[in-house]
């Protein structure tokens, strides 16, 4: 992952898991939450009005991980910038643990082009607020920033821990 500019420092290790956590450290996620997760990441990547090649690669990988057909993922990316039927309203997930995973994956995706744009950060903040985890967002930014400065690449997505 490329280094990105974020104006905070520090590091905390927070957990994404809530009531839906199983013994094998996975979280059960519904089809509705999976769809919302993917759609919301699509909304996030359109925030800077351009979908970069690295974002496209990451979204194809994420789509596959969430069980979506490659053709669906390609078509969605091709249409997302001009699709006026998809609003930019922040998602509300069924569990705060899923929302925290989304924030973490959203930060990774936002940084794919080498910077996190103000519109992306503002939107992620609204996601955190809608899901009741605003206070955790600052900690996640600190953690992400510390990883970037240390040269640590955490290419694994939080959604690797989901099962359905």
C-alpha cells in the first residue's frame, strides 16, 4: 500500500467484533449487509470523481470476497460515477462491528490512489456517526496513520473475517 497523508498520529488495536462473533473469530454477515458494504465502498470511491486503477483492482477483489459476480462488479464500477439513482447517504449496518470493519476497509480503499481526499474523509466520518462509532474514527485514523509512517502494509481486508 502506498503511503498517504493523514494529519494524526498514534496507534490502538481495536476489534471489529461484536455480538455476531464466532469462536473462529469470524462474524456472520447477512446478504443485506454484504450488499450495503459493497455499495457503500462504491460510493466512497466515487467521492473524488475518479476511480483509479488500484481502486478498481481492490473493488474487484472485494466483490469476489463478498460473493458477487465479476461482471456485476465491472458493470457497477462502470456506472457508479454517473448513476444518479444511488445517493451518497451513509450506510447503517446491522452491527457496529461491521461498521468498524467498513471504516477500516474504507480507509485502505481511500488511500489506494496515494491520498485520502477530504470528501472521502467527510463521508467516512458521516458513516461513523450514523453507526454510533464517531469516537472510534479518530482512533482508527491514528492507527492507520501510524501504520503508514512505519511502512507497515496491511493489505488484508477486514471483510476477510466475514462469513455467511
